[in-house]
């Protein structure tokens, strides 16, 4: 899994913007807007579907770290999108949260790919989904 290698620091060409015990954050190689980062868990989970309500704090930490990173780069979080794709619409089967800003400058195709829907859940939708899982 490429994200396992990145989160373990075994891909030196990938700059880790943030690293802690639970996840790393780095730039997406196919950005949907000027600022596009991924928070990738160090533990391998295939997707949001592998989590349950006990993982809410992990989701919160990932979102907060992504917001802090954007702010540190002078980027407003008011025009940002945070969320997860669900299977089968995942290119890398390893849990990762997207942070995309500015949302209003995304291309039409990117707006379709990251549109809140059955295949993309905002962080708030993800929390509701997790709250219903044991």
C-alpha cells in the first residue's frame, strides 16, 4: 500500500507536512484546487467503512490538524472542503481525509468528484455515519 509506505516515511520524495503517532499529512499529487492535502492514518484501514463510533476522536484530530495546516499556510478554512471517499470510489484503499481549498476554485470535474454524495462524505456526514456504527 503506497499510503502505508508514505506514512512509515519510506517514500523520501513525499514531504510530510505533519506527522504524529496516528497520521501524517502531505500534499495530494493530483490537487483538486490550489491547496489539497491528505491526512493518512498510520494504521491501515481500507476506508471509512472500517471505522466505528470509537474512531470519532481520530476523525476530529485529522480534521483539526488539516485546518491548522491550512491556517499556517495563510489559507482560509471557510472556503475549504474536508471529507472522505467511500468504496468503490477510492483510488488508494487506505483511509485518508481530503482538505481542499479554495473550494470555490475547483474545476467542474473536481466539484463532481468531491461533491457530497453517496461516494464522498464531508467530515460532518462521516461523523453521523460513524455514530451509527458499533
